């Protein structure tokens, strides 16, 4: 069951199948069909978006961020959780039990 509600531990994130997205250089643009809004994702959110293409946990995405940037795992995990919550609230990602 996919959800758009609050984010919590034990979830796997996937791209909302109704959202269209495209990478252009370092930025990802996505359009949410319900409100027809164009969203510009920064590099970190874009990396999470791409991890979510195959389905990922917050921990999976945090490890990808640690590999890409000079940041410790705890900081990356806190940032990923906040970003995932935002992306779920904007209906860009969906969350399901892991």
C-alpha cells in the first residue's frame, strides 16, 4: 500500500508513478499532475529521487549521499529523512512498508 502521509522509519520510497521527471545537468525537474506544479530538485533531492526509481530506504539514500558528498552518515540520514518527508508531502515520492 502506497502512502502520501507522514514519513517514519521502516519505509521504502519510490517515485510517484504519476509524476513526470527529467534530469537536466545537475538539476531534476518534476511535474506533479494533481496540482500541475513544476518542482526543481537540488542535487541532494535529485539523488534521492534517482535512488527512489528502484525503491530505497532512507538509509540507502543516506549511504549514496555519503559516497557523493563529504558528510557523515548521521547528518546525511537526518537530511534524507527531512527531504523524503518533504517529497512525500509534495506527492513526488510515495512511501510503502519496507
